[in-house]
């Protein structure tokens, strides 16, 4: 605020100086113009050899002399000196018009005095017309304006400073309210919202944007706390089992069946290792943006490779008529299919089918049978990959929830199942990174579950490049 008022003061001061300079220049040019007009009239009379004596002039602040080449006065106005020229002859330029400053006492006017010189006469008898005008009126006018500016300038600055203080204060008052709100939120380290001003201006939009950011931060904080809590709970279970096994073995001493203990410890260690790997993968997926321009990946070969890992129960693969190419990273897509087949094999009664086909947007929408499925524009823009089992399936109300982290239904909470509720969450993240979508639907035989993946398609000719 003070800096703004200081800049305003400097600007007004410079404007006042320029105004005074312009006023003095204009008034002086006006005096010179009137003096030259009088001198030209007298020079015309001198050229016609019709100089009257005394020379007629208007006003009492004007003196006129006509001098020859020797500095003698040929004619003068009634108030002008007839013996001493107003300008010394050596200062005159006989061939051009001049503007000169002379002392006031030399002319007999109130100073300062402005003298103009205009050549006249003939070559044989050169003459010079001198016209002197007092600059007292000009000095008085500039003095009056200067006085007015010196009196009005502080009042104007004070008035503008007061207006600026009120306007800037009213403008920054919502900003101060936002600052206090942010300080209160920071002080209590809890949730809260910033006050939103009623005016529909930039401050209002800023407050709305900041509140949206706070909501997102709070949601992220809640998810982080839930994630840490769930991760700690899942990590505690295998560690507790390992500790219990070791304590029991230590008490039993020689009666300990170390073969069974070793098997149990290895099972818990494997479970712990898988859980840590899944947590690290999710953390990496949260921190790193999706890779662009990866691929191409041929889905038929990838499905065959994944199905070969499950000889019992066998996973049947329905291959497409031709190669299907998609974008993505081979390792990530392999992890997606492996997680889905793991879940299907774990819950299936005896049948798991892994299939892929080229599809259009309309076919993909019918296959997912879910309103709002993410389907891109254009025919053949996606490939459909399905994993179908004949297990108990998942209730419709739980199909969206099971895709969240650490979510397990009641039949999946047994320790022997080895799941931590991260498999489908990893699948959704990896599919999203590949630019696709995942949907859970009923199996065609009305028993079991079908997982539908829509993966972006690459034309065969593009995949060869």
C-alpha cells in the first residue's frame, strides 16, 4: 500500500513538473509570436521607407527600436530609449531572425525581458528592428500555477491515498479472511474449509479452488491413513503367526515337529513376501505416471503363456482368429492376467476360461453390460479380454467395492487363501495405466463370474512398425 502511494506521489510530482514546463514554454512562444508580428509590421514600414516617429505600438510592456548598421537608432516607440540600443550591435545577426534575453534595466521594463530582432531595409542601408516584451506576465502565470500545484498536490495525494486505502482494503479483506481460515486449519491440523466470499470475482474462484484442493488433500489423507492401517493389519497377521510358531516350538523343545514348523513358517513367509511385493507395486503405481508409447503386445501369445502356468485345474484358452495387438507393458499386462486367473482358479469349481476377441464399441458395451463403461470412440478401438469361472461369483452390490484396496469378501478372508485384498486393486491400476477399463459381470451360464477387460487396440500394420 505504502509503495503504491509513493509511486503515485512520484508520478503526480513528475506530472506537475511537466505541466509547469509546458505552460512556461507555451507562454514564452506566445510572447515571441506577438513580438515577431510587431517586428514584421515595423520591418515592412522600414522597407517602404515609411517609418513614423515615434513608432506606434500597443500596450505599455512593449518597446521598439530600429537601428542601422552602425548601431544608431533611426526610429523608436514613444517609451523606448533613443540613444542606447536595447541590444549591443555585436550580438546581432544582420542576416537572420533572433530571440535574445536582455537585462530589464537596459530596456526600462519589469524583468525578465525578451527581445526579438528582424532584419529590414536594403543592402545599401541595412536596418534591424528590435522589439522587447516583458516576461513579467509569464512569470506571474507560472508562479500562480506553481502555487496552486504546491497547495493542491498534498491534498490530492492524501485524498487518493485514502481512496486507495479503502479500495485496496476492501479488495484484500477476503484474502485476509482466507489467510486466517488457512491458519486456523493449519493450527488445529484437521479438516476445514476456507470462507468463500459472496462476490463472484477472482477471490471467490480462488477460494472455491482452494476448498476443492483441501477436499482432495483430505480424501488423500483419509485414503493414506486407511492404507497404512490396513497394511499394518495385514503385515501383523503373518508376523504374529511366525512369532507364535517360534514361541511354541521353543517351549516344546525336543517335542517340536520341526518339519511342520518349517512348512508353516515358509507359508507365512511367502504370504508376507507377496504382501510386501504388492504394497511396493501399488506405491510405485501411485508415484509414477503411466508410460507412454509402450507396446505393442500380442494378446493371444500372452494369454497362452499365462494359462500354461495353471495345469490343475486347467485353464482353457479361447484364442482369437488372428493376432490382437494392444499397447502397454508386457510385465504389467502379464501381472493383470495372472492376478485374474489366480482369483478365478481359487474360486472356480472346475472351469476357468481365458478368451480374447476384437470388438467394436457397441459389442464392448454389450459385453460389459455396465452403464458408464469406459469405451473409446471408433469401430475396433478396443480388444475384449475375458476371464470366466464357474465359482460362487460376486454379488452385484460388491462388484465395485472388491476393486478397492484391502477389500475381501467373507469367503476370501481365510488364511489359507493367501489373499490380502490387493489383487484386483492392482489389476484396476495396471489396466487404467494401459488406457483400458475393467468390469465384473455374471458368467454366461448364470453361475460364476466374468471379468471383462477393454484394452486399446493397435491395427496390425501399426504393430509391425
